[in-house]
C-alpha cells in the first residue's frame, strides 16, 4: 500500500516541480501581493476603531454620547486581555469600558489614539475626571505583518484547491485515471498520495515565501515556528480535501474551475484575508467558521502576531481536523475513476 | 479423450445500457489460457465497452467476468496488463519514471530491463512522455502493460494510427509476449492484424457477437465452397504497403 502511495506521490511531485511556469507563479504571486499590498495599505486605515468592553448596542447612547461619534467603528469585546493586546498593537485606537466607572485604554505612541482620546474627552463634556485613563505601550502591527498570513493562506487555498481539484479532473478527462484504475491502486491510496504530494509542495512553497518576505520586510513573529508549521500542515490537508470533493466526479475542467471559484471566492472574502472581520454581523462570522481558511488565518495570526501557543490554537486545529475528516470522507465516498 | 483447456477469462452475459443506447447486448465468450483472442467489429460495435467492462474500468449494467474461474477481483488487477486505446500519461515525466511508477503499483513485478529491451525503449528512457512519436508511445504503453509480468494482456486497438513499419514491429512484439505464455485479448478493426495474431476471433456488431471461431474455420464455414487453396507463400498483387516497407525497411526506428 505505502509503496503504491509513494510511487504516485513521487510522480506527482516531479510533474509539479518540473512545470516551471506553474511553480514560478506559485512563488511569485504571493510575494508580489504582500509587497504590493503593504506598500499600498500600510498606515492607510482611514476609520477610527474603538473597542467597547461590552456590547455597544446595549449601552445607552444618551448617557454615553461618545458612541454617536462619526467616522468611528465600535467593536464589542468581552475579553479584556485580547482587546488590550489590540491597543498595544495599534489595531484598536482606543478601548473603553463604560463600567461604571468608565475606563479607557490608549497607546500613547499611536497617533490615531491621541486624536480619538480628544473626541472621547470632548464627548464627556471635557471633564476628564469622569473617566479613568490607562496607558498601554507597544509597537504597531503593520499591515504587512497582518496581511502576510492572509496572503500565504490565500495562496495555500488556491494551490491546494486548484492543484488537486483541477489536476484530478484533468487526469480523469485524459484517461490517466482510467489507466490507474486498471492497476491494484485503490481510490484511497490515490487520494492519500494526492493529498500528501500537495501538502508537501505547498508547505515548501509557503515556507520559502514566508522566509523571503520575513527577511525582506522584517515582519513580526511572536510565536513558535513549530506551531505555525502545524497550523500550515493541518490547514493544507483540510483545503486539499475540500478540493478533492470538487474533483471527485467532475469531468470538465471548465466546470471544475467554476466550482472551485464558487468556493474559493466566498472563502477568500469571508475568511479575513485582506481585512479583519471584527465588527461584521453574527451571520457573517458564523458562515466564516465553516471555511477552513478562517481557522487557518485566525490561528496563524494568533501565532505570528500574539505569540499564541499550540494549546491556544488547538481548538482551531481540532476544527480543521474535523473539517478535513468530513471532506475526505465525502470525497472518497463519491470519487469516480471513470469518465461516465 | 482430450483435456478441457483452462479458461483464463470468461465473460458471461455482459450488458451495458447507456441512456438511449444499448452498447453491449448480452456478450459472452471464453478465452483459453495461452491463446490470443480477437474482438473485431466496426467503430461503435461495442468492442471497447466490452473490454473495459472486463478490465473493471466500466461498470456493467449486468453480467459477470471470471478470471481463472473466480469473479474478477484483486487477483485479476494484480495479474493483468492493459493497453487502452488512448491513454494520456503524466506530463514532465520520463519514460523510465513512468515505467518505474507503474512497476511500483504491483506486488507481482517483471524485470524492468527485460521489458525495456522487449519493447525497444532503451534509447528513449530519459525522454519526456510528451516528446514520443505515435509508435514510441504505443511501445511505452505496452511496456506499462507488461510491468507486472501479466498472465492476461488486453490490447485495445493498439496499432491504430501507426505506420505499416511500426504495425509490423508491434505484431512481432505481441507474438513475443505470447510466446512467453501470456494470454492476449486484442480488439482491432484491422482484419489483417487479427488474422496474423489471433487464434480465435469474435466479430461484434451493434453490441452483440455475430460470429465466433478461429479465423480459418470462420472463413471456411462462410466461403468453403468458394475458396481456392494456394500454396503457402500466397499469390497476390503487390500493394502500397509492400512498396512502403520495401523502401523504408522493416526495422524499428527509435
């Protein structure tokens, strides 16, 4: 069994690595995106963002007119430590707890924190005694720091989904799968080899892109590389498995492309690749949890930006493992070798 | 009293119904061990569907396939070799790597060097699959079918599209496989090919076998009273194939 899996695994790796055009594209695209986006968006967050340590909707705006301030996005938090970390990283301009007594946290090195503090004090009738000020110091998280896991995750998603989904459909269409069907190779062995091959290739590419970007842009890394590696592997398996479902029966590359895009685009938009989903509606957040990419990005950002440990990201890894098992089970059950 | 020959393969009442088309309509036949069985017929007769049902790559609507008296299963896959009518191989992979990959899929393994020599692939081992000519490609596909020392080999229209020289050499190759003891099931629409290679043939049309027997017996049954037997070495007019082979030679080109 393992010899057969290894034979298919090795042949697929060779096929991919020797396709220079495809390999170059897998390497160049994510690097170019990180550079382009960090150049275009670093420091370009126009809106002010204020964390509220209880649901803003439940706070009486008559009593707290600060909540009516224009051009400010209020995001509810129930975890003080997490919200304070965001202030430290300049991801929140200010954090407020209406108490009583009302307290707020601001980072004195954050320019936007300085201005929003003025707005808060102004809305408190200028009486600074009504509120308690606390300071949090910390270097900002640049957009490049934040978006790097997103780009790597997105590249992983496209590579896993198309790299398996599209290739298996091509194999089926040109009769290569039919030829394999006439050998002792089982569908489980074939699928395992495809998942393993793509997982190894995408991890090598992701590690290469991450290292290059990290060295060139001096991006932040607060956690352990081993934990990040575990997130990458579990995430890659889940996305390859999702790609296998699409390719399990489809005959046409055009249809496979359409189906893969139908999954990839909502996943990309609702998983927080480009911008944080904080402050979005409950439904959106609930849907986003169904996508493996959301769990990959949440975990990777927690490790990279907040120094999360393996234990901290274990729930997300468990969710990814569960999604992989479901996807693989469906994929293996509906897989067809032949064209008709 | 004569010994009953061992049947390497038996197809029993195979039926394949596609929407609106009955592609295979109750086909049954048996192939004795060590013989070459030809399935002939015009395009669309159901030859390829019949063979693909037997090979296990197409599910029949009904019917059974027996391999050495057992329902064809894991042992069948391990001990048979298949050359499909058209099979794409992986891009960017060489002839040697292709052979090694398929070789590794079997417990029962042939000596790869012998297969390479038998199929005259020695000079092509490092060539990318995409850069093979039609004849070279067919030889590689046949070699792939032989990597497990098959007891039963399926050849589905193996010489379609080949030039006369390559066809003749392919025939010689098939003869050599047979001499090594393999049973062969060949589908073709070239009657000369079937005549040269097959011990027994079945002619299919519209999904059914319309006649079956040895080529000589079938000819005799149909044209017995109209045939004139000539000494071996036949008398006939030269044709364009003779001219082609005289000018270009009979030996295989890499």
